């Protein structure tokens, strides 16, 4: 086809070099700053190349960017979107038989490759804004390279970005040509407005926006971490400006029309204030912006493999992101970037945003790897390989869902789940629901959960599902159409509209998040052992049982975002294999004793329990040990002798190392099964433990051959020349002996232990046991500072001997006889 003359943009100078790289080879890397025109001009220019007889696939990280890129290219061709240039994404698609450039989101491309590995009819794949490093982008590049290596040696691959770790990417691609476009930008005056400690980010941003609006001209783009902060900032700005200024939000959950409003050029004479998440960092241009206000924060998902949950965490942006944001102010004219942090903090920012693959749920990746026939990810080219613990957890989940066998190979259910274009948990839910004739409802619920904001933002998913079915608007209609398309992939006639509830459906997706009310209204314990809470004002706060689909926050402070009510009967019907009966011996923290019970349990949730007779012996001892792990060793009744023994053995470990055992709290708690459990006899409560059993247990940790050396190397007492025995302290770095100075008269050598190798630290005291001197050299003390000590002490304690030459005097514990 004939391509019209393209506009001159900064990247235009690099187009001949790009053409040569992809004519002479099949891989290239392009580094070009925001506004250089790479997203628009590079795909259009490649259509002219002789090797380009098929389609060009352009990957974009976000739907908004994909639509905007397709529109800009179509406008340059003087065509409508869907002709030569089209786009394809989850809820929207505009392509035709004429389409040569398809702008797709990264997840869509991954499915294209997995479903048709040869990529028939595709000449080139361009990865735009690759620096964002989403899991889908990383995996898509891995798949494209694998296809190129094994099936399509003619396929062209180019990675493009504004802020990219070029060296690492070039190494992954076997060092292809790296093309650098310097771009064209206007100067940006970077200023700092340090946010006071404790001030809410929406207050800081609102104040900065108001000040910048009064002092500067042009539109304003403010970056905030998330939707909540954007809406609260908008509330603070309401009514603060005249009719010539409009405040618009921009975040992922907005409908297409609302997003388009944010990026559309302002009307003549009108200023725009756009409150955006990181969605506006790259790929899209908001005309007229010359002021950027950067909160310095972003919200990233963090996956916790131990609980199978993903929480959003607000973190500092990287230096690359901060530069990207500031650059938005200089796209069309000189601008200003106001950073809401101290200038010295910039150096402490991470260089790049962490790759998503390192901190996300990998269950979809694990399912796709099984479909690709790969068991070891190391056999593929990943820029950052998936972390082994998270991948193992993902595979365990897929086995539990029935998608993989024990060898991580895909089974029939897994193949069906993968065809549904849903996250694995929700795909498993749809498959299970189809067997009950409720597949269509399950698909609607799944789409509602994957497209935030549908049906409102309430917690109750039954209520949101009802609202979603009748919700108006193009986004809701597209989502319902998507749910119908997914349902059509289910086995017929099982994709029906059977009567069911969200709770019954979610049991098949989140069996580990079945939650039982505990400790009052709104407080729940999940089957995975994690706590979660609802405000007491929520209707679901009164529920006995819930299934939780989404939550945020850490540990016991997790806040429930989406859930549905479920009954005990429904849980038992849906999860019979997960419910277990057992007799348990547990430690009761309130009474600090052991009790036994018969329980019906779903994971960490106790559905029923009844008491059993109090246990004895090893079973009770193990329960007491568990109590100590919760309470710490301070709960044990150590005697002075037992504590002294522990200090002596610990000293020998610190000074001589193994095989003398470590005696720290942490070490002893780790070895309770060795030194505590076997010595407890019939103890059933902490205050019933004998101090002797603790001493015996501690001694058992010392190898038998060393026990005879314990008293020699670390004796409990020192026998003074008077015949008196005095305890030695072993709790520090050196052994310490506190003793009255008169008891050491006559000693010409310094007291020591361990066969004379280890001198005692002497804390010499007066007859009243008050310290007078600390020494590690007794003969030196006699010959040196004793004279000063004697002069001071003899007046204070005249009834006690203070001889001129203590090294030759007789030791004593008594005062001088009367009259002397």
C-alpha cells in the first residue's frame, strides 16, 4: 500500500537506521524518549519494507495507550480506526480484513502466540514501552523469541522504550543493533516542594495544584498513586477554579469515554487539570500540559505466596519513572515539574521499577508454560526468570484446581480453563459452575472481578452482580458480551443461567479464603490462616461465613474489598474433601495449659469442636512446645541454677564454637523437640514444668564427650584462698567474679579458669560489697593502684585489714580482732 508522507518527528532521523537493522537482521532495540514519535512513526514506516508482507503487531502496556496509538496512526493515514490500523484488547476490538497494523495489549498478544505459535501472517512484533516490565510483556517477549528461534526465523522483533535498561535487553536478544533517538524536548524546570511528615498526599497535591494554577499558565498533569487519592484530590479542588478550568480524573477503571475526555485537547481558552495514576507516564500525550505535579508515589501489586493473596502497596517511584513524569511537562513547550519530596531523596530512588514477574501471582504463567510444553523456565529466554518459590506455589494451586497433574503437565480440565481467558482460579470456578448449569453466571462474576468498577465498588458481590446485569454504558455492555463469549467456550449444554449465588460460585475459586466470623462483628479468619476485617457498618459484617475474593493490607489488618455470604451447608457440599476431622492437642494461651479437643476443620478454620480428656506425655509436651514458640522462653520457670547452666554453655559456644551448642532464645526455640519435649514427663501446663527438667534438657544438647569438660572449662564457682566458694558470671564476653578484696590476700597470680587459659575479670569489692576496682591483672593491682585504694578504704573500713603488701598477707573473711 502507499503510505502518505509522514510528519517530521524526532524519531524520523532514526528511521533509516531502523530499516537497515531489520532488513539485515531480525532483531533490534530502540531507545527513544517520550514524544519522539516511536509509537506512531516506526510501525507506519515499516509497512514500506520489502520483508513486511504481513501484519505488524504493536504491543502496548495499557488499553488507553493502545487505543490512542491506533487513532494517531489512523489519522496520519487519513483513515478510520479498523482499516489499515486497528486495535485489539479484552473488551474492545476494531480490526478488519484490511488491517495491517494491530495495536494490542500485552496479554492479548501472549494468547495469540499460545493459540497459534507460528504467528501466520505476522511479519513483525514491536514491544512498546517495554520498560514498564509487566509480566505479560516479559512473557510475550519470551514467547516471541522462542517462536523466532524454532518456527519463524523471518519474524522481526523490536523492543522499544523511553527509559530502558538497554544493555540487559540487548544481551537477551543476542546483541542486535541498538538504535538511539535523542528526541526533542523543551527544557523542564524541576522544582521541589517537600511534603510535611504526616500530611495526606491528596492535601499536598491539591495545595500544589492550586499554587501552580495561580502562578503558571497551561494545563496541569498531577500524578497520584491510585483511584482513591485521585477522587479525594478532586473533592478538595471542587469549586476552587473558574469556568475556564476543568478537573478530570484518569485511571484504569474509568470507561473509555471518560479516559478519552482526559487526554482530548482542551477547548479553546480552557485549562485542564488531569489527576492521573501512572497510566499517563508513557505512550499517551495530553496536549497543552506544561505543568507536572508528581506525588512521587505509585501503587504496585505484591503477591504473598504463603497466603495466595495479592495486595497493592504504595511505594516510591523509580528514578526512571520520575524522569518520565517530569518529561511530560516539556512535550510541546518549556514547562515545570514540581516534585513533592526533598531533592536529596531522588538519589535514593530505585533506578527502575521492579519487574512484575518478581512479585506477582504466577498461576497464569504456570498454566501457560504447561500449555507451551515447558517444565523448566530456564529453557526459555526470560529477562528475569520467574522466582522458584512463587512458581512452585502457583503449580501447587493449579494441581489443587485440577488443571495440572503431579508432573506439571496440562490435563483436560486445565486445557479447558486456559481457553476461557480468565485467571486460573476464576476459570476453575466457571468450569465447576458449568457442571451445575450455572456457567454463564460464573462467567459474569469472573468478568466483574477482573474488570474493576463494574456493578459499583461495594463489598457484597451478590449485590454487585445484580447491578452489573442491568448496568448501562458501553463498558458494562462490552463486559457482558465478553462474559457470554467466555461462556460459549464451556461444554454445552452446561453454560446455562442456573440459579446460584456468588458465594457458591466463589467456593470453587477461593476455597482457601472461606472465612468464619471470629471475635465480633466484621472480624473473620480465613481458611489460609490469615485474618480479615470489614467495617461494622457493612451488611456482610454480620455474616457467619464469607468467601473473600479480594482484600488488601497486611496480616491481621487485611481489609476485605469483595466477598459474598455463604452457608456451612454450601461449604460442605462444595468442598467435602477439604473438610477434615481430627483429634488435636493444643496450647491454650489464656490458661497457659494444654487441652485436647475433637475438631472439624477447614484449613485454619475450626467449624466444630468438642473437649477430650487432658492429654499426657509427649503429646502434651509438644503442645507446650508450641505454646513456647508463641510466648517465648521467658514463660519457662528457669531456676537460677538452670539459667547459670545456660549462660555457661552459651559462653563456651561463643568463645569455642561448635560442638558446644548455641543457647540464644532463637536457637533454643528451634530445638525444643530435642531438649524440651523429651524431658517433660506428665507436665500439662507451663507452671507445672520443673526447673530440673529444664537443666537436664539443656545438658542433653551438649555432646556426652564434652560434658566432663563443662565444669573444668566453665566452672560454676571460684574457690577463694579463704576456702569460700563464689559464683562466676558467664553472661558476658568474659567470665566475671565479684569478690571482697580481703579474700584474695596472698595470691601472687591472677585467678583463671579453663586450665589457666582464661583469666577472670575480677570485680573487687569492699567489706560492704561495694565495687572498688575491676582488674584483669591482680599482681599488677597489688603493685600499683592498691596503695591508693588502701589509703581511701582504711579510713572508711578501719575494722578490716588493709596491709601494705597484700600479696604476702593472709586472706580473710573477718574483721581485725578487737584492739588491733
